[in-house]
C-alpha cells in the first residue's frame, strides 16, 4: 500500500496506522467466517450462487431459467431465483460537532479512527463507500471503492476538528438534502447522540430516506463518571449557554441517571427496529471495538 506523505500536520494517521488497518481487516475476515457473507445478497432470476426461491413465470421471461422439474411435477410454470452477491452502498457519517471534542480522551479521535477502519473494511470488500464529517462545514468524499481509496479518507479525516453547533438530526437533514444517490444503502452513524430532539430522531430520518442505519454511540469516561464538584459555571459547548450549578453528589447522580436514560432510549429504539447499536467509550482500543462490532454479526451486510 502506498504510504501517506510525511507532514508535520499528520498526527492521527500515518504508515503505522495503515498497517494497523490491514491487520484489522484480516482479523475481521477471520471473525466473519461462518457468519455468512459480508456483502449483501439479492434474489435474481438467472445463474447465481444458490437457489433461493421461485416466482411465477410471466410472458417475456427467459425460458432458460424455468424450473422444468417443477413444471413436470405440478404443471406450474415458475422461474428459479438465485442468491447473488451485490455490492453495497455504505455511508460512514462521523459527528464532528463541538461536543465530540470533549472528553479525556476526546470522543472525536476514536470516532475518526473508527470511521476510517469501517470504511477500510467496506472498501476492501469492494462496497461503494462515501464518508462525511458532520461539522460546522460538512466535508466528505463521494462514493468510491477499492482499498487504495482509503488514502483519501485518511487525508480528509486528518483535517477534521470538532466545530459544529448543529444537533445531529439537523446535520443529517443537511446531509440527506445534498445526497445525490437515492437508492438503498447502509449509513453508519458515529456520534454521542446528544440532540435536543432525542437520540432516535437522527436514525428515523435515515430510515425515512431508505437507509439502514447502524448506530455507534461514543461516550467519554469522564462523562460517565464526572469528577467535578462544588459551585461552578459550566458552558454548553454547542449552544454557548452558561449555567451556574452546584455539583453535589446528588446532582451528579441525577446527571448520571439522565445519561443512562439517554443510552437506554437509544438502545431500546434500535432494538425495536432491528438497528445494530453499539455503545463505546472513547478510551477503548480501536481494534477491540471493531472486532466486537463484526462479531456481533450483520454489520455492513
């Protein structure tokens, strides 16, 4: 694989990260063995991999695919349908709003690494992959395929910073309005899902536009267990609003209950609608997160 050009600005992704992606992709392939194919399959009349079903013959259909055995036994004219591999359209959407820059380590860093890793696996699978960073000025790459295209993805993600103030649902609404391809596909959303409209709003938008979402919710360890205490003035990084608070043990416990409620709401919504959903903390190793996602089955396929 071609090396990324050396530059002082390149801190996130380098030759070592590329080698890591190659190793991870091989590990994903091993993990996927026995779980079926990683790319989508479609039913079509004609030669294919395996017989899937039949449908009634209509005038004009190719007689080569008529099931003559079925016709001889039941006097039914039906075409054989086979499972065929079909490449998949994949959108990798990384939330780059200001809240994603928070946390120790910052949520955005793992989000970008995870977005790059998932894009690489899909590109290696010859799926058609587009990536978008949903920040103050959304930046993206159009649909492409093949491992070599990962260099453009890494170059894009290298320059992404946490800048956006728009809620995730508003950012996705903008993304959908700019989207030129209207067919079905998969959209991987990597975000903290902090949205005044609720965590389910973004996913419902994608489903309404014939995209099958995969939710990856990122939380920083210090968001789960904050250490701040006392009388403080805290500023919302996305709205800019300042709030005077007394962070007592009771106040922190109430905050943790609300955060847990948000996560339960997202997970419950995904479970009801069959949406793959993964909760990740920003201090988790990239390799472990990606392998866990693929071992869960059904990801990107």
